[in-house]
């Protein structure tokens, strides 16, 4: 039966298919990885004590791609103009290329510069296929109120910086079990709502499939994780989020749409920017591994692994709700109120629990503690 009922129905089917496929495939990928020895071996500097398969991105990519292929087979793309249909396939091709760059690093431990060069090259090709930031409409620049078309050179530069920047922001966020998949999933749900509010169905389909892949993978990746997504998975997530925001909300880069993906993804972007500036200030390479990331700071503050991940989740969902307000979506203030209540409640409860645990440790030295030597935690990426 053709999926031509409504864009919302198509997005819902895409979400469910991606979630189910990824959930079912992740254990299969894990068993194959263990059988062929494709694992991340434990050592004194790493959090896991048993070999962990780092190929979970394979399941996510298959869930994402197969769900889009399925809705295409059943006519779901018939709701789109041919040009928008092409953007979906271009985005899928780019996400696969970024995935293979990360997969090569997972298997052969590439140095950062070849990976970066590959990302830039793929971004240039995707730009040539139409996934690009092509115009800007800022009132304080354009008095006439019409969009200013960017020259190809500026369009290419802006697009490459956007795609590569967000990809690496998500990659660097993947330092704790479930963190990158959860944040990317929340961001994808936010992009679904924003895209449909701006009548960008193509971006909505992509974001829904990605949200489903993240949800399905979290079933196996939340602490304690049974499988890691690896660089392949985090590169896939980062590029797809960046490309979706260009295909949909940021396509014209108006005053409002410019803020939407920036708001939703501001946490990983701010974290990456702060880490890079700190490293450069000390005369180190931007890729030098250290413990500057937000999740490291929360762990040092005394929060547990799960509580750290939860705090970052709730802050991301609040940013996504704020983006709905900016996009003038339906029931936007209700969603923002709910997100704010969740954020405040989580912060208050977490703070009280932390204070209670610290007081218990001071009064009872023999009280059980969660083993957490922050200095020994290994950052998976940098």
C-alpha cells in the first residue's frame, strides 16, 4: 500500500522501521565482531573491562538506510518534489562515505589529518550535489528583505565548515556509554518537529529515520554498554545531523532558520569549541586527547556515569524545545514548559543526590563507592 497518506505518517513509519532494524541488527553485529576479533581491547586507561565491539555504527547505518529504502519502495517519496527526493539520496550517500571514513579509523587507527582530509573531500562532493548553504537572509545586512545568494566559494566554505564541524562535535561527544546516540537522537527528534513546522518534509523523513536508529541502538549502548558505535557510527550521526539541517531548516539561512540547528546542536558545538580553544591556548594540537569535555567535568564534580549522561540529555531536550519556540511550532510553549520542568527537576534531584552521597562518604568511610578514577578514564576520540 503506497505511503501517500501524509508526510507525518511517512516519517512515523520511517522512525519505527529504523528503530526495529537497528535493534535487531546490533546484537548480530556484536556477535560477528566478537567472532572475528574486531574489538576494542581493555587496558588500564579504559572504562571497559572486557573486549567491546566498536562496529555498532554498522547497525545504525543499515537501520537508517533500509528504512528510507522501504518508504521509497512504498511510494513515500512521492510526496516530495523530485529535487527534494534527490537531496535525500545525496545525504544518504554522504552519510555512508563519512561512515566508511570512521570505520577505517576503527579498523586501522588512522591519524586525525587523513580523516579530516577525507571529511573535507566528501563534503565538497556533497556540496556539488546540491546539499549546500546557498543563501543568507539577515535583515541587518539586506535592507531590501531579499535573500543574498552566496558566491560559490563562500557557499562551499560555509557548507564544509558546517558538515565537518558538527560531525566532529558529535564524534568528540562519544565519550560515555549512550551519550552520543542519546544526544543525536534528541536532536533528530527536534529536527523532525522543526522541519515539519517549516514544511520541509524531506528533512523530516531523514531526521525521523535517524531518530529511530539512535533509539534502536541505545537499547544496546546505554550504560553498561554491550556494543560501541565507534568512529564510524559517530561520524555517520554527525554528518547526517548536519546535512539534515541544510536540507531542511538551514537551507535558506534566514534569521530564524539559522538559529534552529545551532540551538539544537549548541551543546556539542560549544563543548568542541571550548576544548579546541583550551588546547590551542596551551600550544597543543586540536586533536590532542585530554579531559576537558563537559562529561569529564561532570564526572570530576562527582556525578555518576548515568547521571552525567542524563543531565546532558535533559539539557539537549530543553534546547530542542527552545528551537520549537523559535520556529513558531504548534504548542511550542507547552513543550518548552514541559522541557523546562524536566530540566529543573533533573538538576535539583541530581544535585541533592550528589550532596547526599558526598555526605555519606564523609561520615562513613566504609560506605560503598562507585569506582571512578577520572584521571584514568580514556577518551575514545580526543
